[in-house]
């Protein structure tokens, strides 16, 4: 059964709108306010700027779309499984590249790595995300586990996946707060347009994550294909 | 039904141990490393120090105990309801006093209020926590709503309560990171004992929150009194 008796449709629509808003906001911040993105640059800040863009659009937004794809797409279960798996693979790869950008920025700017709570949780999350993806691939896709193991694994796959996703959204909050605090310590005014924009982006992100969870907990849009309703 | 087929006992035991560890860690940090607690002081930092202690021990730990009390106590349902309500009231009051300490510190140190993501989410969370408590009191305790409204409200009370609690745990992470970033900007070494202690306290807090959720999702320790099993 689904925990919420309501259809997923309104939750899914709000999720999409929040996802678009979050993607636009983080691009405006990193390109307009912080000067753009670059993998190689003498202005090392441009390397850092890749990090929030890929973590938000990749891990959080595309990852969220992967999570709700079972509930929102009017497709056959096998098709949705492939979409779920591919979207999560894209999210994971963008997340890994995004984390690499943070390390590259630190290394080229002589900033210590892995001292902050954000980095500790971030490494934990990306490792758990990877383990979850590999386990899902092996058990549910190829070669596929025995049917009892698949059935026993499914609720844990859902629960563990939501746990990792909530941690990821929480860690995005930490990232926004940490970077903004650095900027404010370097002179950015606390109620400047940029500071408010970053906080609003964070609020949109937490709302996006919330609506992903609501969508997962609600009734599938199309019910006639025995979609797995996790809870 | 409970989402997890396992008994709450092991989860509840781990929750208690993590709660004790978190309380000890935050007291060691605020008293030993940051100089102690005071409501009136010329050293304004001592006023701030009240904030993490009351938010963690009050809102997060006592609030968490309130949440799991239905699952863990071998008592009659009506007794557990009173304990649940009183513990949440204590958590809420300590949370409000803890937030007041942050404002008092800011005001007496000429620091702006309500500019950070931590403060925005914090105000949102304490307001939602208060609304949740008042709604619960009126509908489930005194004068009590009609039985259909009570039955319809209960799953939403659980879902909304867990949502607010997850936000509170996430916001505690933001608080630890924000304060530690300020300290590091004022000269604290990034891998000093104090910095590591704060990060470990944050990790213990997120584990405590996780085990509160696991406890809620598992089977009640005592089943013979028709305890409400939320999911």
C-alpha cells in the first residue's frame, strides 16, 4: 500500500516545478553571481562552481526524478526499471564528477580536504549511493537474484534509498550554508541579493526533496501495471 | 503495520546509547572547550553556548525520546500518550529557550538576526513543532476531536511529526557546521580536537535521528495493548 491515499499527480507536478526552479537558481548563482564554470582556470573559484551545479542538478534533482519515476511514468514496469536505473547512474556519475571538482578546487587552491562535516557526510553518501546502485543492478537487473531475495530486498532497497536521499538533501543544505558562510566571511553582505538567492535555492532544494518523498508515499498515477508501491 | 518486521528493542537500545553520547559530547564541547554556559555574562559567547546544549538535549534528544515512547515503553496506551505529550512539551520549551539564547547572544553582540539558512529553517521548525503539539493536544487529549477526525488525523500526525523531526535533525547539522566554520574563521585549526569533536557530535546526532526513525518504523516492544503502529 501507499502511505498517503492521494494520487501522486499533484505531488509530481510540484516536484517538477521545484526541480526546474532549483536548477535555474543554482545556475544563476554559479554563472551570474560567481562568474561561471570551468574545469581548468587560473581563477580557481570557477572550478569550485562546478560542484554545486552538478551536485544539485545531478545527485539531487536527477536522483529525485529517478526515485519518483516508478510512481509518475505511464509505462511498463520493465521500461520504468531501466529509466530508474539509468537516471540513478547519471545522478551518481554527475555526483562523482561534482565531488571531484571540489577536491580539484581545494588541491589547486591549497585548501585542506575532508575537514568539514559537509565533506564527511558527502563521502559517506556517495559511497552508500554507489553501493545501493550496484546492489540494485545485480539483484534486480543483471544477472538478477532469486525471486525470494528480490522480494525480500525490495522494501529495504526503497527504505535505504530514501534514507540516502534524505541525507543527500540535508548535505546539500550544509553545502549551501558552508559556501555562503565563506563568502560572508570574505565580505559578502548578509542580506545581499546573492546571500538571499543562495538561501532561497536551499529552501527550494529542501522543498524539492520533501515533494519527492511525498510523491513516493502517494498512489501511482497509473495503477494497471502492478507498479511496486513501496510502503 | 510497521514497515520494518524487526522488534524495536535493538533500535531503541542503540537510540538511548547515541542519545547519551550526544548529550555528553555537546556538554563537553560547550563547557570544556567553549568555557561554559551563562544567561547573563560579559563574555557573550557563554550566552550562545546555551543554544547548542538546549537544542540538542531538548529538541532533538528529548523530542526523539517523545517520538519513540509509544514504541518502547511497556505501559498502557493512555499513560504513554501523557508521556509522549509531556516529553514533547519539554522538548518544545527547551527549544524555545535555546532559540531565545541565540537571539540574546546576537543582540548583545551586535550580530544580525535571521540572515542564515540555519535560522530560517530553525524558526520554521519551531513554529511547525508548536503547531503540531497544539493540534495533537486538542485533537488527541483535551477536549479531543470526534473519533473519525482522530482516526483520520493519526497517520498525518505521525507523518508530519517525522517530517518536522527530520528537518530538526538536519538543521542541527547546519548549526554545528555554521558554528564550527565561524570558529575556524577565527583561527581554530581545521583538524584540532575541538573541530573533530564538533563533527563527531554532529555524526552522533544524525545517527541518533536515524535510529529514532528506525525505532518508529519497527514493531512495538509490547504488543498487547494495541499500541498504534504508524506505518
